[in-house]
């Protein structure tokens, strides 16, 4: 199993391409219960679609500290600031 943080640069790049990085970071920093619901939905769909990236995303959303760390990555580290 690949650690979820290895996918962060790819996810951040995709979110920046569609200019969604600030919106996603805001939701993640707020500790939204939607993140936990999203993680559960991804786990549920795992019976239909197997993907290391989806599993990593679910793990990131499930752990509040990881979600906030990814939000910080989107805002700061990913831009080279």
C-alpha cells in the first residue's frame, strides 16, 4: 500500500489546474464532517472500484489531522512558498 502523502503533489496539481485548491483547502481546514462522509463513500465504493489513489484519498479524509495537513500542503507547500 502506498502512503497517501505520495499522492498529494498529483492531487494538488489537478486541483490547481481547475482552480479548486483554495476551495478544497477551506473545506479541509474547517474539519468538515463532509470529509468523513466522503471517506465513507469512497470506502463503500471500494467494492466496485479498486484504486490505491482512492484508498489514499479516503484515508486522508478520514483522519482530521491528515486532512488539515493536506489543506496546508495545498495552500503553502505545493506552491513553493
